[in-house]
């Protein structure tokens, strides 16, 4: 089987590409625009593999997507490409709407025209919005997005579903919880806290730090996507959760303990506007239908992630140079220290 992956140079997409090349006999074509979040260094392990090909391009470019699908004739598309960061979507929503909505539309049109046999759309638990404890979202929960990021993802989910209902395009949607692991861009909570702790820089905690996220090791997510690619039923949605809900402050404290740094590095800052208080997911459907289950416990996964960042200081230095500094100043410079 040959699959077209979009966004395969990012955090999760690159883990998926590495896993598919290492553990299956599938061919992979990776279409990626290489935005600030796309990094070909993440694909060093596969770049010379004969079953792998990289194409530099924008998923919003309809002519390119059309020609690529026509030339490569993939049996399946696994669609990761997105603007993936909530804070950036608040500072600058336009690229988020463009890539997450228009880009998904372009991919769907390409898949429809060339009758691609399977379209896996990689989405997020954030589309369900904030849930009161002890609720856990099942796939039937209403969409209740809060940020431009999650609203654009929810919109793309609806668009994908419409291509199934209207055009019979064989789609499957996955909705995963917060991922963590190696190669994660240090704008998201866990890699930001690890890299700041290494440098004895303040660890900026939004609001009271009691917001709850469910943490999923990136390889467990990728195995869930592979299970859905192989066994998911057409037109269905599958949640993929880590079954490990933690308040942000607990995560930050664990990072400090494992890096041997003091809790005095914690700095409470002004909260994120529209900040969702709690995400929680039930992955019972995926487990029941495919036998998938998350394998990595959070403590081991976090230790492994910290060890990777420790061993890959050059990767960190390169991604934190240039435009990263501008983003950091824009997102954190304006926040007041609280408490
Ligand atoms: P990421 O930001 O690390 O990577 C995104 C990739 O998409 C980058 O390689 C980037 O260059 C590429 N890209 C962006 N715009 C593009 C465009 N217009 N054309 C082509 N390529 C483009 O994101 P990630 O964390 O790996 O997330 C991947 C997918 O998984 C996203 O769809 C995201 O919504 C979803 N997801 C992420 C999480 C998470 O915790 N990170 C959880 C659930 C779902
Ligand atoms: P993030 O990694 O951006 O993922 P998401 O918002 O998509 O869940 O943030 C995870 C949680 O950590 C979220 O509640 C916001 C919080 N957070 C901070 O407290 N400080 C930070 O500097 C960042 C980036 C996030």
C-alpha cells in the first residue's frame, strides 16, 4: 500500500512516517510546506529509504495536490497538516483558518477526484471543548470548540464528514488527546517546560495551573492511527486518548523533579483567553473495535522525552533560533506575572 501523508515533517506526522517505514511495508509520500513547525531533521531516519519520498508544498495548492495524487496514486491519505498551536491561533488566526479549513478542503477534493480508497483525518479532543468532571467525551459528544484552532479543526471534521455523507468518500476521523514525546516543538506545554528548565528559565504557568489535559505518548497515538487506517469503519470517528488526566501544575512539577530543578522556576502568568478548563476522552470504541490500547505510562514517557531533549540540544537550539524568539516575546512578553 502507498499512503500520502500531509504534515509529515511535524511532531506527530514525522513519528507516524518513521513508524510506518520501520514497522510496515507501506510506501509513504510526505507533502509538507515546512512551516516553522515542519522540520526535515525529524525524518533523518527515513530520508534515504526507497519507500519514502518528500514533496515540499502547500496543502492549500489545489493544482499541486491534484497533480501529486494523480502521479502517485496513493491508496490512502493520512491528513496531519495543520496549524496546531492554540496560542498562535489566538495571536494570528488567519493561517489557522487557511490551512486547517481550506487545506483540508483541497485534500478532500483531490481525494474525491482521484477516488482515493481511504482518507484518515487526524483531529483533536479540543473539538469537544471543556468538559466538567467526571464527563469523558465519546464520539457522539457535541462539537463545542473554544479557540480559533479548535474551531477550525471542528469545521474541518464536519467538512470531512460531509464528503462521506454526500460523495461517499471513504473517510475516517480520529480525535486524539494532548500528545507528548520527542521532536515536539517547544511552544507546547511539555517541551517548553523541559527546555526552559534545562536553561533555568521561568516556567510560565497560565492562570492557576489547574487546567486538566489527558496525555498520550506520540507513538501510542501513531499506533492508534495505524489501527484506524487498517480497521476503522468508513464514516466513523475514533477517539484516541492516553487515559492519563493531569492538571498542568502536576505536569510542570514532574518536569522539575525529573530535571532536578527547583519549583521556584514556576512563574504564574496571565491566563490564555478562552482557556478550556478540562479535556477528557473515552477511547473505548477504538479499543473495542481494533484492540488498540495506549502502552506508555506517563512517568516512563516523560522520562524518555526528557532524555531525548537532553541528548538533542542541537535540535532544540536550531528550532529555538530566529522566528521562535519573536513568537516567544509576542506570546509571553505581554503576560503579567501573577502571584
Ligand atoms: P505540528 O505543528 O508539529 O506539525 C504540523 C505540520 O504540518 C508541520 O510539518 C507543518 O510544516 C505542516 N503544515 C502546516 N501547514 C501546512 C500547509 N499549509 N501545507 C502543508 N503542510 C503544512 O503539529 P502536530 O502536533 O504534529 O499535529 C499534527 C496533527 O495532529 C494536527 O492536525 C493536529 O491538529 C493534530 N493533533 C495534535 C495533537 C497534539 O497534541 N499535538 C493532539 C491531537 C491532534
Ligand atoms: P498546549 O501544549 O498549548 O496544548 P493545548 O492548549 O492544545 O491543550 O497547552 C497545554 C496546557 O498547558 C493548556 O492548558 C495551556 C497550558 N500552558 C501553560 O500553562 N503555559 C504555557 O506556556 C503553555 C504553552 C501551555
